[in-house]
């Protein structure tokens, strides 16, 4: 259990969900400043547990628990993006806690000790904890089913009382085929992205977990905003981990990047 942080008055860490952009996020002064400012206002975590849109593997798989090379899981970018490093220490004690919380239940756990952080993890972490001095564990999403992911998050929620910052890294709208990337990051977002973003924000702020879990039916422009749901899916892990405090969900970052909603939520 961590000591109470004077900025929150609580021992329990919040839970986050945010968009991670792509490697060029590092060149966006506004967004990187928002991420840095957000982390500065958070209690100092003992470790980070992160779920990224870019790692799907069943069963739930634990990544490296030591410092290993990053996973540059993108193509066609300038060389400098493949030279980024983020040597955060591994989190073997956190991995053991995750195994205990999930492995004793109906949720099996596997390990991939050579699997480093992918860009959905290290790109935002490099802005939020640039010194790479917070231990990090990445785990896979075993499915894209919202309720199954919610249950994973719910079982991991006790980690918050150990000072662990649980992060879901995705993008609140994500359809690269329906945005014009040539117009730059600040262009007017398409209506489907605006509508979905507004709906998701209102649902999260009101604590309407059922609507969010049934987003494919309840949300406007759902099939356009997420033709495949891997970038929304980390939200459901965050919802589960923050399920006792979803009524206090708040938007910390909003706006759009290349037409996609970069809204970020904090639960608790």
C-alpha cells in the first residue's frame, strides 16, 4: 500500500485510458505537453501496467520483466523513429501479482519474456515518464470482447492499492481509411469521429458502463469509428479496473489528431 498522496488524498491509484498516436506523436508539442502535464499531476506510481492496442495474444500474456529491446511495430517512417529507446526497468514483482490475480481464476496466463514494449506503450510513456525510471509491465489483450476485457480489468483492480498505475492505450476513434492524413494533425475532424467521441465522453462521465460495453449497438457511427475494435478495446480493461469509481471518470485530454479523437479518460 502506498502512502496517501497529497494531490489526491487517497491511497488508490487512478486508472487511465488514452490515445497513443503513432511515432510522430513525439513531434506534436501540444499533445506531448498534455501527456507530460497529466503525469505530473498523478501520484508517483510504484509501477505501470499497460495494455496496448498493438498486442493481441491469448491467453493473457505477460511481456518482458527485464529491460529488452522495444518492438518497432510500424512501417514506412523515417529512420529516427526506429532509433528511439526507452529502457524502463522490468517489473517482475508486478508480473507475479498479475499471475496471482488472474492465474488462480478462470483467466489463464502465459509469458513471453522476450517481448518488449510496443509503440502503443513506449510512445506515450516516453512523454509521461521520460526518465524511464518507473518499472513497466505490458500485458496482452486475449480477446476483443468488451465484457471479457472488463473482467480482466476488474480482477486487476487490487493492484491500484499497491501503487500500480493501470493504463489502457488505444485511440477513441480509429479508422485510418476514412481520414485524410495529408491535411495534417489539426484538420477539421469528420462528423463520425466527432459523434462517437461525444457519445463516449458522455457515457464515461455518467458512469454508463453498460452502454460502453454495448458500444457496437449503442454508439453513433460505431462501425465507421472502429471497423475493428483493437484501439477501443483497452478502454474496457480500464473500465474494469476503475469500475468502483467510474462515476468520477473525467476527460483529461480532448480534441482530435488527424481527425481521430484523442480523448483521454481518468478513472478515480
